[in-house]
C-alpha cells in the first residue's frame, strides 16, 4: 500500500505516536538500550516525512515521560544528549519544510544545555505553521493536568478567575498542549496496548492503533498502514450509529 491508496479526504489532522521498543530492539542485537534510541532517529525522520506527504498537519511524539527519569542514569543522560543533538541537526531541515516545533513537559528537570537547544529551535521555527511537530519531553498527562489545576487554583485565589468560569474550555487553555487539536489517531509501536500516561485529556475520542513493530524499525509503510486502518473505522464521538458526527471517517 502507498499514500496514493489512501483517501485524501479522510486523512487525520493530528497523529500522536508512542515510540516504544527502542530498548528491546537494542537488546535483541546485543547492545545497550541507548543504542536503540540512537537508531530510532531514522524512524522519527520517516514518520515526519510521511506525515508531510500525507498532509497530516500535527504530529506529536512521546519522547520521554516523567517516569523515565527513574531509568538508569547513563541511559537518561544519553537520551538528553541525543535529544539536544537531534534538535540541532534537524533545525535546518525543519526550516526548509516550514515545520513549527513545540516541546511540552516539565522542562525544569531537563539539563540546561538541552533546554537551551530546545528554546533556540522553538524560537527559530515559531514563524512557520505549515506543519506542527510536538515533542513530549519529560511529560506525563498527570503532570499536565495537575499543572493546569494548580494554575487555575492560583488564578481563583488571586481573584482573576471565578470558580463559575472554570469549565472545559477554561481547563483546556491551561493545558500544555493548548493550541493543538486533539489527536484523531494514536499509534503505539512495540506491541504494548496501553497509553502510558500520554495525552489522557486529549485522547477522549482518538482512534487507537497498536503494532508489534519496534520503533527503530518503523517506516513509512507502517505509518500508511495505520492511517489506512483509521480510514476503515467510523468515528462516533459518543453518538449512536444513526447520529454519527459529520466529520466521521
């Protein structure tokens, strides 16, 4: 199957990916886990290219969770260096393709050198809007929700916000992912079938696609297969079969 086989009128606007399986991929080859992360860069590039080719405007990648800080220090340190290097290496390509970069998560825990690379790239790419790549780094959905609640509580306590004004719209404005539409499709590689504290608020009506392919082996054809599977579904958004929302696929 190729991109030409997809229905261009039913392409998801936003795809979120849990990039799982790097460590297992490396260990199967007799290497340390960091080797898997290093070899996952090709998959990231292919996913970003495939998203552009399919005209998917928003792509969100789960790169590092708050729970991942509990991993072995050598792996964590290596991941932070790798994140910095990838952002620097891909900056010019992202400019060429008019890709805006967003990075969401508790960046206070991220090493200063990596934060500086992130801040620089985000600022350099802020002028673009053709495509939006969001990296979830030091992120968890529980962190995002608690952080939003804290901000709202502070505004209520300070008198700038009334409790009666707190509704779904208000809450969403305080989320780290605010400004990006909810994902239409979640892809998780690596064979696991869970969402691992990822975009819990935003996944309310996302379609889920799980594949056994380990992330370093993920290529364009796998992305196309996921979108094709998505196009074969009927999205109901909580409605009955004869009340399917107009934007169904």
